[in-house]
């Protein structure tokens, strides 16, 4: 169970996602009840000058959390820690591991399909942001109907599941607010999480050719070059070599793999 891929459980059990979010709902509720009973006070008191330097550090950490979750969805980390690490980081970035996994596997299967890609890209970045926010939840529903059938009962089931997921978001956020204290939660934790989410959307848009694309027909995975993306590759484990990632998703640092490939091709050319 602790080493299983969430999407495999999703395909085996029609109630998987309801039970999964239900589990985290109860876990957060129990944590808050324990805080209340034990008189636990938040770790961080009122606003402080050090929130300012903490902001970029936490933002960087949250982007890395998404990056590692992404690798966990592809099983790129050792099997013993893959799922556990994905779950812990999924709670920190709020969205939770199973939804990252289900949505991302769908993205690889249907990338740039206008209807089925859970976050299809558009030449305009802000259109992509808006459509991504609307489409991801719809695609979670659609993924369920694709596996379990598009029936009225399943629509009712998914509507119950969505309510559970929203409820889980709320108790999870409330737990973080209690642990961190309202000032740090509102001034650092929430904005850093929103910006890290925006970074992920920008990453998805740019690596599906967002900057060069003139129309939606031009959207496809690309290996980005140029100094900004080279710097991005250094900071974020080669994520901008995204065409190579779509070819071989299990590689942890696709930019490094691409460089090795290009060096080998150059050497072969010279000997030919
Ligand atoms: Zn992609
Ligand atoms: Zn991927």
C-alpha cells in the first residue's frame, strides 16, 4: 500500500479517491482536535522581519516540492520512499499526491490533446493559467468516467468525492494555519504556495512551446534553450528539457540526459 502508485489504486477501486481524501480529512481533524485538547500554541508568533528572507527560501522549497512530487509520480525515486515522500510533500503544497499523480499520468497520455489533456496550453500564458484552474478538476471527473463509466450514479459519486476533496483542502489549510500561526500562514505560506503553483503552470506552458507558439497547433513538448531556461535547468534539475521528459519520463534530470545524448551525437559525427 505504501509503495503503490495512486493511479493503480484509482483504477482498482471505484471509491479510492473518496477514501483517500477522507483519510486525510480525518487525519487533519484528529490533529486539530489534539491541538485543542493539549492547548498547543502555534510555532510562529505574529509578523516578524525574518518573514521577508524566509519568503524566497520557502518559495524555492515549494517549487522543489512540486518537482520531487513530479518525479515520484514517475516512480523515479527509490521504491521504498517514492510514495511516502510524495504524500508528505503533497500535504505541504496542499494539492496532495494522488491528484498530482492521476492528473499527471493523464497529461502524459493525452499531452496537447485539446479535450483530454488535463491542462492543455494556449499561446497566451494567462489564458493557460485560467483554463488550467478550470480544467484540472473537470479532468479529474473525466478520468473517473473514463475508468468507471459515464453514468448518472458515477456523476453523483464524483460530486460527493469533490465535496470531500474541498472539505479536505479546508481542514488541511486550517491545520497548517494552526501549526504555523495566522501571520506566517497568511503572509508567507499561502502566497508562496500560490506562486509555486503559478510557477508550475508557467513551466508547463513554456515547455509545451508557449513562448514560440503562434497558435494552439504549435503546442508540443520542447527542450528549451536560452540563458533563462539554462539557469532554470541548473536550479531545478533539468526540468526544461521537457521533450526528452515526455520521451523518457523516468529520468530524474532530463537536461543532463539531453546533454549526454548531444555530446554522443557530436562525437559520432566527428568520427564519421
Ligand atoms: Zn508535459
Ligand atoms: Zn511528467
